[in-house]
C-alpha cells in the first residue's frame, strides 16, 4: 500500500508560511532557497519542483518518490494568483476544495469529498493511472497546513526541510485548527546541507494510534 508523505519546508519554530499564508519563497517572501537546497531537490526529489522551475533548470526526470500530489484550496490559489493553473503537470494533481466548482486546468482534479476517505482510497490505488492492483509511488501532501492537520492521522511519513530560520508566528506545520493528537515518529534518515538546511525523514512509529480511526 502506498504511503502519504508530508514533504514540507518549515522554519525552526515550526511554521510553513507567514501569517497571511503566502508562499515564503515567493515575491516578498521571508526565505530565499540556497543553491545547495535547490541542487538537492533536483538530485533527490526532482518531482517536487514546480513545472516552471523544472523547465528553467532543465529537469526532465520522472518522479523518484511520488506520482501524485495533494494540496488544499488556499495553497493551490497561491499558484493561481501567479498565473499557474497546474504547478505539477508531471504528477497526478488533486486539489481539495468544497468551494471551487470547476477546475481551472484539465490536469487538476477537484475533490470535494472527505479528505481522509479520499486519501485512504488513493493509498489503495495503483498510482498515477488510478488503476488498482498495480503498486504506484507514494502520495505527496504538499500542503497547506490546514489540509495537513485534517490528514494528520493518515500521514505515514514526514519529511521536513528544516530551515535555519525563525519567524515568530505564521501557519503551523499542521495548521491552526489541528486537534490535539500526540503521535510518535521514528527518525528514518537525515541530510544536512552546508547552508544549514536539514532534510529530516520520520516514519510513523508502528502501533501509534491514528486520530482518523475514531
């Protein structure tokens, strides 16, 4: 069965975006990715680079870890505001929203049903083509924090791109409305770049209750 992986950049004090929820790496953002950070993504996680960045960097590699990406409406609308209707055309792209009634892009699937039920079905599917019985790559939860909080109980792996930066306040890793649900994780791998960015991989500890089970 495929895993749901929350692959996300965070500050040292646990925020994935500023108070307004805007892209921290965008115009006027509070963080500029270092060259070694970008190089590491190109080498290890090429599918997590947005389409425009892949084109600019000449990246054509297929997904190494993921073939499907999930995001919430607020996160998706950041790209829309910049004129990007599908930031990940190389992946199956699902956007969870109960207010968007028509997809702005033929490559983006809108999902208005319960995110937990939808993710459980995705885990059982065979990957990008949606065919069951054929194991696909994992499912990438790109954000935002609110959707991550809703899916907290379904996250199997957490990859935090921890930046040597504090901001004081903003959107937390699991959003502002996440419920109290202590969850134990085991460190499965780590890479620390010269710039100070640490890629920390954690797997859910076996036997840890999932909040979505109840």
